[in-house]
C-alpha cells in the first residue's frame, strides 16, 4: 500500500545515540545532491525546467538504484522543506501589484480558478479517476501548477505517485503552452496586454507563465506575471476550502463544532506564513537584494521537494494509474485555454 502524504503529522524526530547522525540526514543529503545536479543541468535544457529534471532523476534513482535508508530524509523534505519553500514564495508576491491589475482582471482570475476546480472534479468523475489525482490536477491547473499540487497534496493525504503524476501532467502541458501559445497569439492578432492576460490565466507554472509572456513581448511578460501573482493569492482560500471539504468527507471534522472551528482545524497554517511574507514584501520590508535572494532560495527548495517526491515514487504504482489522468489534465488545460481567451475578449481586456 502506498503511503499518503499527511499534512497533519510531522515526521517523528530521529532517535539517535550520542554522536550518531540523525536518521533523516542521508536521505536529505541525497535530495540535496539531486537538486544541485538538476539545477546545473537545467541551465542547459531550455524549456525543460530544473524541477522536472529533479523529479525525473529522483524517480530513476528510486527505481533503478533503490537506495536504502533514505525514507526519513525524504519525509523530512516533504514536510519541513516544502513548508519553508511555500512560506518563502510569499516574498515574491506584491499585494499592491495584484490590486493594480484592476477589477476586470481580478474577475477574470477568480472566475477561471473556480471553473477550473469544478471542471477538474467533473472530468475526474467522468473519467472515473481514483484517489485524489483529479483534485490535484484541478488545483494545479487553477492556481500555480506544481506549487499548488504540493500544497494541496498533503492536505488531501495524496499518495506520492498521485502527486508525481499530477505534476508531470502539469509540466507536460506547460511545455506545449510555451511552444504553442505565442504562435497562436500572433495568429489571432492579440495585443500585448490581451496575450499577457491569457497566458497569465491559461498557463500554470510561474516560470513558464513569465517565459511565455516574454516570448510574445516585454509588456506581455509583465502583464502575465502580475496576473499569475493574482492567481497565486487564491492559493490560500483554495487550500482552506480543500481542507474543509476533505475533513467533512473523511469524517475528521466534528459535526457539532462550528464552521469557524472546523476551518481552524482544516487550515494549513504554513499558508499564513506565505501570507505574512507577502504582506511584509508589500510593505517594503525586504530590500530588492533580500527579496531576490529569498526567491532564489524558495525556488531551489521547490527543486529539492520535487527530488524528494521522485525518490518516493514507485514507477510500477504510477503506471497503474494509467493514461486517463494525463488525458484529463490535457483536456482540462485545453478547455481552460479556450475559456480564458473567451473571457479576455468578453471583459474587453486589450
């Protein structure tokens, strides 16, 4: 049976004798090495980002080399390193920039996030997907790709194979979007602002959103970035909502408790750290140099997390999930691309 990622339980402290190394150190060391290698290779792989490389290397090591004694370290990564990364990601968020996008863009983002989640759940049911993978793909498509999947996965108690599969699906579509969207935008005669709004809502991972926008033009890149940051803000209510629904379905919530009490129990509290960092950044607490350094650290920690996910994946179990989740992911992303394009035009964004 595949062990699920549980957001409510931290890895137990390692019981070590005097002078003994912590049990999590070998696994964490391997995660760090894989992340460093992936980041180095990522400099030369163009559209294939280092996070995908880290995931692939981790899966290869887990299933070919099959190292022993790394489980405590990978669990440490998937709990502590993940939460630290998400908190630091808030340092790259400017609330003023989000507000400056205007009410029409905010309406566009909120509408598409809601539609994406509901449509993802509907498609998962239609294609009879098992487990949590449909929700993971919906969250990744709705908000911010891998970061949203890594945030929601532990809340749902998702298996490592489901998380890895969902992330792979999201990144696969990202690569298609980076190659195809600029050409489509030019063929449709989209303005820089319209294309930036479209890319910011229809592409998932932040780095690919920025890259896709910049391929089209400098203004498109700036608009896409701001719109993507607006989507990122919605990670907080999405995570809380998923926690509440999951608690209700699993019976973990007390029926006699108030909505507020259930919300408190379901809230992933590290998200508050994400919000706090965003507020501090918006208030100018971080100098440009510090802000840039925090973003670099956060992005590298995410690479470590993907390495940890890969090192936990049994390919045989992943293969058993079949092609349907990938089909659902691409179908959902394609439908959302059409919805986004239609709303951009309907709201008069040009």
